[in-house]
């Protein structure tokens, strides 16, 4: 077991790169396309991520609770590192440094809407504060789907679920970024063909979405800025051996920044005037709605985020972008959301 735990972590993440060569470079994922950090532009917004993720594209299969959960677009994280502590010298000399706990970086997985329902149910439960610790693994394979290495994890808790900017003018494929913290990871060699289930669902584009809000004309929405749902994790000293324990802390739902065509401004202006200017903003005046992710036919729903107790707090009727090629006048609105619920229907599986 000790030999297994000391397997090179660089080798685990580097296997796919070595097996794919030039093809890997041609399909490299750009972090800006799916990074869910929202610029820190003022109160109510989220701060950018401290370190930009360095995702490794390739062939990766996720297993949860012993069952194949689907293929991933890209991965990062899970690496081990020692926690360094400084011990002051009582004689006034140089302080001593030593390794305290063994820690693991959070995993980050880039995925679409073709995973098994177990993945989305895990996210959904986390958003309801029904925290579930998961055991599983990520297998790295070459482009012939032959497994090369496996990274197992135990007692994982979701820390963040991020969504890319939704933009009606975009042609980019869309992917969620799921981050989770595990109490331990172990690297192992792997062999054989991957057997993760394959979904019939087509690729999701970030342009394929719609917004619905009770009593508000949201049919002209052209963009929703990137956003993240974050779960604080509290480190404890109650873990096994040198592994620190992890407990769920504060759950944070983000604000939303919406861009719309000015032709739909009437209901938004009236809502802002009543809710903010006139002060009629009690909980009974908040609204409900949902963000819907659509298939290429713009009819089939791949998933939804229910928006519960929504309030408008900023309204800019003069937010038109003069550089916009389509010359459509637009305005922006910013909304707070007290609670979100994530739902994805089961996807058909090829047998």
C-alpha cells in the first residue's frame, strides 16, 4: 500500500498527454471558456478564483460508489502535499519548519450533460445541504480508451459547481466545472478498456438556454454571466491518522447578471421601480424562476436551475455595447437569489 501511495502524481495526470501527442494540443481546453469566476465588480459579486485551473484534456472516466458515471472533458487536482508549520525558537534563533498534516488539493472536473444521474443527484443534494460523502475514482486512458492509471478518492464533499457564461451569440460547447475535496487519494496503475456508460445526449452549447422569471419578460435575454455555487469546507483534526477531517460549512448562492434586448425593458423597469425605488421588497414581492439548459433543437430540456426568492437590485438601461456587431440595444439587470435547485433528468444510455 505504501508503494501504491507514492506512485508519481505527475505520472497520473501526464499519461493522457503522453498517449495523445499532437491530438491533445489540438483539443486543449481554454480555461476562459468554462471558468466560473465572476469578476469582483462590487458588492454582491463573487471574487475571481485565486489560481486559474490548469485543466488536462484527455480521456477520463469517473466512477462514483463503484459504478461508472461517465466520461469527463478535462480534470485537475487531487495532488498530495504536506502542510508546513513554523515552530518559533525559544532561544531567539532561527525558527524550525516541519511537515504537519498530509493534505490533498481539491479535484476539479469539467463535464457536460451526458453523465449518469448519480453525478447530478450529488450536486442537487449538496445544494439542498443534504451533504453526501462520495467514494470513487478517475481513470486516465489513451484515445483508444485503454486505461493507463487510476486515482481513487474517499469521503469527497462538493466545494463548488460552476457554470460558464450563457451567451446567445456563442458557438462554444458548454461544460460545468465540479470541484470537490477528498480526505484521501491513492494512485494506482490501471489496464483494460474503459466501460463507462455512453449517453445519447448531444453536446450542449452555451447559446442553448432560456431564462424564466414569474411575471417578467425574459424572452429577450442574450447573456447570463458565469456564476458559481460555493460550499465552504471546514478542516478539522478528527480525520484518520495524518489525514485531516472535512466538514461542510456555509453554502453560498451567487447573484446573476443578465443582459437583455431593450425591446423587453418594460417589465424589468417596472420591477426595479417597485422593488428598489419604492421599497416594496419584502419576501412576498420576491419572484421565482429558472435557468433552462436546452439541446440543439432548443426544445428538449437537458437540465434546469430553479431560482427561489429572486430580487432585482441593480438596473442599467444604458448598458448598450457600441462594439456589438448586431446593433441591438441592450440593458443589464442584476439579481440576488436566496436559493437554487439543480435538476437533470435521466439521460438515455446506449446498450
